[in-house]
C-alpha cells in the first residue's frame, strides 16, 4: 500500500509542479481534468446511494468555472450558474413523481462546488507570489495529510468520528495539525516573508479546512457504502479522494491571502 502511494506521488507531484510553475492554461487544463474526474466520481457515489444526478450537466460546468477563473468574466459565471441551477431544477420538475428527485437535484447542484473549489487555485496563482501561495496550499495540505496518516496509523487510539470515518483518530488530527502548522508557517515566513502570527493563522486555517474537507467526503462515501471514491490512483483511491481537502483549502487560503494583502 505504502509503495503504491509513493509511486503514484512520484508521478503526480512533478506533473502538478510543472503545471503550477507554468501557470496559465497549463494549470487551468490540469485543474479542469482533475475537476472532471472528481465530479464524475461524486455523481457515481450519488448513484450508488440510489440517486440520479444530471451528470452531464455537472461535468459541463467544470470547464465553465475554470475558464471563468482564468479569464475573469463575471457575466459568464453568473449566467452559467443561473442557467445550470434553473435548468437542472426544471429538468427535475418533470421528474417530480420520481422518488428522490429533489435529493438528486441537490446532488447535481452541490457538484458545482468541486469545480469552484479547484478553480480557486487559478485565483491563487494570479496573486503576487502566486507560485508560492499555491505551493503553500498544496504542500501544506499534503504534509498535514501525511502527518495525520502516519501518526494516526501508528498511535491512533481515540476515534475522531467513528460514525463518519472509523479509521480517523484524534492522534491523527494532532499529527496533521503539528506537521501542517509547521510547514505552512515555514513557507509563509521564509518564502512570503509574512509575520510569525500570520503564518500561524494560515497554518491553523489550512489544517482546519483540510480536515473538514476530508470529513465531508468521508460522509459521502459512508452514505454510498464505499471506502474510496474510485481506484484511479494506485494507493490513493480516486481523484475525489485526492482533492477532497483541497476543495476547502484553496478557497480558505485564497481569502485569507486577500485579507493579509
């Protein structure tokens, strides 16, 4: 298991690093691909739970929000989201007698968050020192996740939320908090030259967002009765398993960065 995780990371990390460094449409393209894969898995999990989301509509919105984040066209975003929400609602009105139609519409609309969350990396990259900000969000999340996994798997005794994710422990949370906080503080202090307290705040916000994102996906998988969202990435599960924390981290880091600017 560990060997496969390392092998997959050895392939993915350079790919992500190059896309972040080049920025522009390279980063937008990679994020769009990740968003499409994660959205597809999300809709598949909903279908396992007996719902029937409009997968095609959900998938079509991913490139729309990515292009909007890249080009910053407010009218495109407002118009497309309005059409998406209203159009899918009308579609489900015609299926109003079908069991679970309202829930299926809710799943369809909520899938928009996957594209929106990832699109914030495009906004982060556009900031001054954007490469560093994106690196802070990615590396901080990955190190925190690794710290939580390592400490939790070896010393985990006290369950965090057994009804949501039976393998997550408070020891793992502390491991993720310590490693994530130190990592983010170091990047913020020595690469962004932020004051000590701002680096600490960033670290706390990132770890909290990452933990919430991980737990949110755990609830979805629990409802669907599966361990992973897919098997796309050996040792890591599906794409949604890889980006679940980032969906919360990217917006959190971006808006904190704006407040600190």
